[in-house]
């Protein structure tokens, strides 16, 4: 009896367990217990997107599909968890899995438009000490989110800046920087004792210098481009041989990137000596960062920037236009006619240089400077054609060069480039070079022609001519006859290294005149003629990449293999 009662109880319990088990498994699926998001809040700029990640538990849930919805599609949309910000506002993104949900509150903010540029109303500003000037910054695009401009100065001892207002503190130079985001713009600031901004200002300044004010220790700056068209112009300063009435500018002239234009004058046929375009005479002066445009015709000696520079510095000057020398002793140059103890650095000549009808002593023409005496020209460029024409009966040395016509007394030409044609169309004794016509020493010293490049055609038509791609003629000795039996010799060196010629070299003999000097015409890819006292007095190095015409020259002609004509002179011992 007890056995039957226990069996019945066990059967009822098993049935209950089976019933509960069938109720839990249902149709055999595992239900979703929860869904969570990796972010519950999200901030996006208009147009930006970000992806939400949903996690469904348990891992073995049969259906882990997540459905994404937004409560305001005009603010933010969602697709497969990727939320796109549409417009400023708020929206709620809901992720649903089974009967479980998770939400993320989305805030959409205006799009940040980065500044893509900043400009200033001027790139250069010149101020007199104590004066102020205003810089205006423009940030682009117009709808940039943050258009805040930060102002700084490189040298607060020269000029300060606050909200674009520049205050000149002391003479000197500095740079003002305006910054918006990661973009910057700069303005070159020159603080000077005197600022010239009009034609009237410039002519008054010239009058002051020509009246005896040298402006020693003073800085004069341009405050704007100045046009001298239709203005009667007298160069600033003048040099008069032996008269004791010289008028020199001896201060600092800073163009600050501005230009002086419209200089025009013609004194052909008049008596003239050292003249200039902008300046007539510089002595212990500095001229820099200015462009000079002029059209000059003269019978004297002139340069577009200056006629004469003594112990002066010319830096970053550009010359344009034209200069013509017309007369017996006319000598003209693109930058400065005569340099003594001076330097010209980073200058460019784009003006055409022409000299004609010359017949007196030593007429010259050059792109940068004619006579370089104890001076240095470095990193300068000549782009203006240089042309000289002289009567064939002329018996004086003619020197023509792309950079310099003539150098002496320990001068240096370094790192310069000529790209223009250098031409002598007619003449007698000519020395013509792509860089320099004549290298000659009148006293002890080392003349250096280093690392220069000629890319222009160098040509000469003459009955006595030395023409070279770099140097027309180089002399490493100078002799002076003291009396019938006594000679004095100076053993000078010419250093010639690292020069390259790519321009064609052309020598064309002219018709002989009855009093021809009888020199042997010589042409060389690098040097037309080299005359030296000893092998040690000349350092030879360079590259010629072009041709020399004619190919069958007489003795002394250099070619692409030899590159220069050379003679070692065996002078007699000095008799005293």
C-alpha cells in the first residue's frame, strides 16, 4: 500500500517538473534580457556623424537584432547606429532589441567653420618714431566660427601692437604677425626718422641732401610707392671731381618693399660726370629694399640706382626700365656706375643697358656696376640686355660685363647670375664677359670670381677682342714703368673657382682699321684671355657647358676642353 502511495507521489512531481520545463523553453528561443549603448549622451556639430554601439545580453540570445529610431529626424537621423547631425537642437536616439531599449540623448551644435586664411590691408608699414599706424586683418571665410585675431611683434623695442594699432618706439625693423586659428599674416615694419610717401616728399628730401644735409646716422624710409612721372627730378646727392662741392647721402634709405617709378631725364650732349637715377652720390650709406624704375639718357656716368657709391651697402634693390649712355665718355650700369669699398647684395637688374658713340678713355657698360674697386657684388642677378657700340677707330679699352665691367684692388664677385645677352656690336680693343669684362689689379690684392653663373649669349664684333663666358680678360700682374730702365711689378692673384657658363660665346672679327692695335682675338668658354706673372697667381676651376664660335681660333683661344686662353709672362728683373 505504501509503495503505491510513493509511486503516485513521484509521478505527480515529475509531471509538474516537466510542465515547468516546457513553459521556460517555449519554442526553444533565448529571450533578450537587456540592451545597452556605449554612449548615453552625444554632442555633434551640424553635418558631423558618429556611430553608437549597442550591446545585447545574453550573448546567446536568439534574436539580437537592434532597431534604431530617432524622435526628431529634423535634428538627427540614425541608420545602423550611425547618427548624423542635421540641424541645431536635441533628439533622442533609441536602440531596441526584443522588448528591451536603450537611449542616447543627442545635442546638435552649429558647425565649426575653421579660418582658412587671414590677410592684412598692407604688407609693409613705415612709421616715424612716436607715430602710430593701423593694420586691418580680414579672416576668411566670412562665416568662420572663430574670427578672433591675435597680434604679436617680433621686437617690441622697435614697435608694439595692440588690436592692430602699431606704435613706433625706436628706429629699426620688426615684423607684426596677425594670427587667426592656425593661419598667419605678416607686415614688415620700418621705424624711421623720416618717412617719404609722395613725390613732393621725395623731391624735398633730394633738395635737402643736395643742400648739404647728409642725414648721417638717420634712417629715411618709403611709406608708399612714389611716381615721379612728369616731375622734374634731380638725383639725390652729387659728386664733382676736385671741386670740393660734393653732396652725399650718408644715412640709411629703406624702401620697405616700395618702389620709386617714373624717373626720366635726358642730358645727352651736356657736360656730365657721376650721376644717377635715384641717387647721385652715396658715401657711408645703406640703401635697401627698394625698386627703382627709370628711363635715363646721358652723356656722363650713371646708374639707375646711383652714380657713385663709396663705402656703402646696397641690399635687395631691383632696377627696371632703361639706361642709355650716348657720348664719348658715357659709361652706364643697371644698378650703380662706380663702387669703391662697397657691397651690393641680393640685387636684381631688369633694365636694358646701352652705350653708344663712345670714343674716350675706358667706356664701360654692365648690368650691376661698371667699376668695382675694392668692392663686393654677391648673389645679384642681371636680366637686362647689355649692349655697347664704339667706333672701330676707338683706341681705348672697352669693358662690358653682365655683372661688372671691370674689377680691381681685391674685389669679389660671388654667387651672381647673368641671364641676358651681353653684346659689343662694334669696337676696337674690347674685353667682354658674361659676368665681368676685365679682372685687373693696380695694387696688391686678391680678386675673386667665385661661384658665378652665366646663361646669356656673350658676343663681340671687334678687331681686337677678348670674350669669355665668365671673364673677358683676367690679368694677374700689373707693371708700372718708372723710367727707361726701372720697372715695378705687383704679384696679384686671381681666384677663379666654381663658375659655370651655359651661354654661347661668339667672337666676330671686325674690319681692321689702319691703326689697328694688332692684338690677337681670343675667345673662351670661361675666360677669353688670361695673362699671369706665375702659375701660382691664378686658381683655375670652372665648368663650360656651351659652345665657342668660331671653332678654329688663333693661338690663345680657349675651348670647351681648355676653357680659356692663357699666357705666362716672363718679365725681366726690376732695375733700380
